[in-house]
C-alpha cells in the first residue's frame, strides 16, 4: 500500500498511520519514571513498536522526566527491564531532561515574542479564572518584566520566582479549555533524579511533549484518546515555536474491571502495605501479572489482538487470561495436589510396596518430559472426593488404574475417615464415574495454594468515586495442600497444572516452603 515498495506488515489492524512513508516513520513511547510499567503502558509500548516495525522505521523510548517530585531512578530502571522482557528495546533511549536547556531557550523565545507570560495569580484563583474564561491580571505584563521573572526569579527559584509560573498566551476564552493559557513552566526545588539541583523550574507535560517530539524527529505521536482535547494545544505549541509538524494518532486506553491503573493510586497501595510491592500478584503491573503467571507471549498476543481500537474499553480480566491459557496449556507439566484438610487414607489390600515409575508430565506433549509417580498400599485422596464414594464402588485413580472401594468408613458426623480398597487394574476406566487424583501417603510435600481477589470491589469507578471507599476487605486466600514430590525440583516461576485444580505458578520455595499462586485461566469469574 505504501508506494508499492516494501510490503508493510500488518497484524489484524485495519488502520494505517496517515502520511506514513516506509522507512521514515518514527514513533515514541514516553513513560514517566513515576511507577512501574503496567499493562496499559505495555499496550502503548507494543503499539508504538508495532508501527515502527510495520513501516520499517524507528522507535524512541523516552523517559518523560519533568516532574522531580514523582520520579525516581528505581522506576526508570524497572521500566527498562520490563520493556526488555517484552522484547522492546527501542532504537534510541532518551530523556526529556536532556532537553531542559532547549526548552528553556524556547520558553525565552516565546516570552520575547509576546506568546507567553509569567503569572503569580494564586492557584485556586487561576483555576477559577480558567474555568470561567476570565483574563488573568498578569496577562499584560511587559516582555521585559516577564523575561526578568523567568530568567532571574524563576530560574533561581527565588521567593518571587516560586510564586510564578509561565503560561502560554493562547486564548483565555477558548471553548476548548485546554487552550485557556495553559501553564508551560513551573518552579520545583526538589532535586531531579538526573539533573540534581541544576534547574529550579521545569516544563510541563503540555510544553515538553510537542517540543521533544519535534526535536527528536518523531513523525507520529501515539496518544491515548483522553488527550484529544489537548491536540489543538500540542499543535499550537509547534506552530508558535516554528517547529516541525508531528502527526498525532489517538488510541484508546485499556482499562480492566475492578482495577486501578493510575500510578499514583498504585503507589498508595504500596505505601499503605495493602500489597507487598509493585510486583504484587494483585497489581496490574507487568511484574505483577508475570508473577501471577502471565507469559510474555500471552501478554503480547493479547495486546495485538486488541489492536489500536479507539473505543474506551473496560475489559474483563478473563479475556487476557484466556489468551494466556492457550500458551501455557500445551506445555504446562501436570502434577497432583490435594487439599490437606481432612485427607482420607485409602488402604489397598493388594497394593504394591512403595516404588516409583516414570510417567509423562503431559499426556499430549512428550517433550515436556517425565516425572516420578509413587505407588503404595496407602494412598491419600481429598475428603471432597471420598465423600462421593459408596461401598463397593469402582473408581479410577489417575495415572494408575481402577480400584474397588470395598468399605468407606465414616465418623458420627458422616465425614469419611478411611477407605478399604483392592486393585482392579483390568477394570475399564470408561465405566467409572469418579476419576480421582491421589498421592502415595509416604511421598508428599507440603505446599500452599494461594488465590487472590481484585483489590477493589466496584467494576468501574465513576467520576467522583474515591477508590479508598471500595477496597476489597480480603484479597489473599491460602489453602494448605500436599503435592507430589516432583515439585521439589521446580524452579520459581515455573507454571504447572495441578490436575483437576487448575494452573499454578511456583512463587517461592525458600526454606522448603512451596508457595503456588493460582494462574487464572479465563474461566473463573475473577
Ligand atoms: P498513569 O496514570 O499510570 O500515571 P500515565 O499515562 O500518566 O499513566 P505515562 O508514564 O505518562 O503514564 O504513560 C506512558 C505512556 O503509556 C503514555 O503514552 C500513555 O498514553 C500510555 N498509557 C498509560 N496508561 C495507559 C492505558 N491504560 N492504556 C493505554 N496506554 C496507556
Ligand atoms: Mg503521563
Ligand atoms: Mg497519569
């Protein structure tokens, strides 16, 4: 389509970038290093990379680090690591802070040309004036006065400087309120994580992004749709400064039900110890969902399958977990775990002495390898299963064969305490009703199975809702269990299936404590 030259690779997107020339497209992903990468950022990063690749162009990864009060090197490093994990390196890594001098010079130029002014109207009043389209009393300050305040007072962070900000002189009555003389520079004495105390004032997002996009040669700036009102302002900045045009291309933010994606709010959960840290399995961060069992491939497939839709979406988590299941199911080794509560011993009169046999870890995929299955005269089954068995019922023990339960012993409350049985290995497993998971009583490992709930109770918070009013009281659920001894050979991060239970990821095995997290498979409501 693009001049018939090189074939432009397309996924299932139907949308082309306007005015995109093969080999010349430059996109950028501009995270602010104020938190860990979350699934929304991942979408933006993958889309930017997708378009850069599709047009054989370049992707810039730019840290948008213009607010020292929120930004940290820790966040910056983690974002780079997480992008790497997603296979996103970018052709260039840059920092908005590399352009502080250029931006300063451009602000001076705007002031000199009468396109910007310093304003010390108190914050609340300024806000009200913007709301009502009222002209600021400072709008008519002379160029000389503005220059003095900006280049001396604000630049040095003096008392007078701190009271002022710089505003672009656009149109205080504009219908589009983003054009009502937006703030483009403000003072901040907090040291910057890269430039230290060199600067006492910083450009705002609205001023910084169009400038750095133009300076870096970005051809297509992908922005989430809620910035659409700001597009006019972005374009105003470029033309006021005589900078190169950049195409803006809007795409929808991704949201998930009962999930917060704002870094400020996520930070709150970390600070209040509601979660362990930014990689908590209840968090929508790349690290959080990875710990929960999301594969890189699953995450990328999901994002690509969503495409660059323009509709604001509030997705159910089951969608992404269903995509992930397709990746893990064909390769996840099968193991056995039994709920430890009220386990029932089955004594098999003609059962074998304790011994092990090699069995496939995955019946349909021999490449997954083999495991040791232990057989014995005494095996354990779950109380819930035992409760379903009647005297003389023939059942199937998975990976073994049929067994006849000659006698089911119950206590006064009807709880099963033990079962007498005998082998019937020639029996037909197609004729039994119950196919049971079991473990040789002498060969088990204690494990803990952990499941989680969403941190908030409301599917979608409305404007004006305070998320703190919608906290789920309990979000972590632990079930003690026993598992087959093969789990002792597993590594943290391994994903398996416990037969008849679901998928699990080994989260830790320190001090011989095996902690598994449930990997959602898209079927559960959660
Ligand atoms: P947060 O609210 O988490 O601070 P942000 O948009 O302020 O989000 P940035 O670090 O500035 O965070 O975002 C980097 C890029 O990721 C931006 O281009 C932004 O549009 C995009 N982005 C952020 N959240 C989402 C989301 N939920 N869906 C899609 N893209 C997103
Ligand atoms: Mg932002
Ligand atoms: Mg934000």
